[in-house]
């Protein structure tokens, strides 16, 4: 089964994301994490193959850009589907994220209806249409 890992310190954003996922059939497996440190610990112990990682930029302890820098330095980001999932539409943030290896940059939708459609489209593209490398 494929997983969506969402890394976001905003409990409301996590709540609405999980609520949107419950509307999908089949419902995706979701792993919520609170910050970048949790994500780095997660990727050390869990396989991220068949996973989408949605990474917020502005979080306490360790923000998204620092996480991307560390994943990039280790070379791990090349074998992961990391997508920036942020309220920021700042061109500098967008460019920096792509420089650090994200596969996509998405601005958080402003409604639950759009969020459910976004999750369904992400899941369909990354797990059904996209051809990932075979390990």
C-alpha cells in the first residue's frame, strides 16, 4: 500500500488533510509528522519507497528548507518523492526548494473540496501514472 507522509506543525492543517483523505476510495494511509526532525528520524527507520512526502516549509525545531538541505547533502532526496506543501508562494522559496531536489511545489488549497481533489490527483499521478525507478 502506498503512503502519504505529511510533515506540518499546524494541527488544523493535519486535521483537514486527514479529513480530506477519508473522502477518498480507497483511503490512503497517512503518516502525520510534526517537524523536520521527525521526518529525518522517520526516513532513517522507514522505507520511503511508495511514499509521497508533503513537506511544509515553516516549522519549529527544523523547517522544510533545512530538511531539504540535509536530504540533498545525503543524496537521499534523489530516491524520494518530496513535495513542498506550503502557504508560501514566494518565488525565492519555490526556486530554493527545486534547487534542493523537491519533485513538486504546491501551495496549500483554501478549501476542503480542493484539498480532497489535490490529494486524489497527487495519489493518482505518483502511484498510478508516474513510473518510479525499480530498486
